[in-house]
């Protein structure tokens, strides 16, 4: 188990997020994604919960995936796009078990995410039809 972490002023000071170490999130179906993990399945078991700060670089895309458990997303900065639209800072989305979505960001964004269980890709990695499209492509 990781030690306690304290991040002050995460909602009020944009520099609070800049000093955190993020690493590239090398997983299939995720392009332009960085992560600052708080805890994950290496701490909680193979189907256990995980939580992290996630940063999408401009143009990032995440393949459609299915949630076997709840997922909570709190947008902290930038704009996150998914099947339900564009979401700016302060937006909280709660995805129930069995739901699916694809995510992306044209401008980049950072958000807090809590996964109750690990997600599953809905389509084979590399299938471009499974990626969220830019809002300009949805017309």
C-alpha cells in the first residue's frame, strides 16, 4: 500500500497540478494519456478499485470501454469530451456498472478518476471506429 498523499489547493491553484509527477499511461486504446496514480490493482487486487489524476494531452483519445463497476470523473482543468458532450472544470460524472463510453480532449484536460473495478475495452485495440470523435466530426 502506498503512503498517504496530500495535495493542497487542487481546485483553486492551477500550479498544484503542475508540480505532480505524471507518467505515460501505456495501455492499449489510450493515446496521449498521462497518469498520477493514487492506488491501483497492485494495491487492491486484480479486480479491486483504483484512483488517479489523469491528464489528457491535446488531441488525446481513449477507446470505448465498459465499466464493470462504478466510475467517478471530476474534471479539474481543461475540457473532457465523451458520449454525453463537453465537460469543463467542476463537472462530476458518475458512470454506473455496465455503462460504456469513449473519451478524448481537443484542448487537453486533467481530471480525478475513481474506478470501482478495472475497465474492459469494448472493441479490439487499434480500431479507430471505437475512439471518441471530435465534436466537430459529430455534425
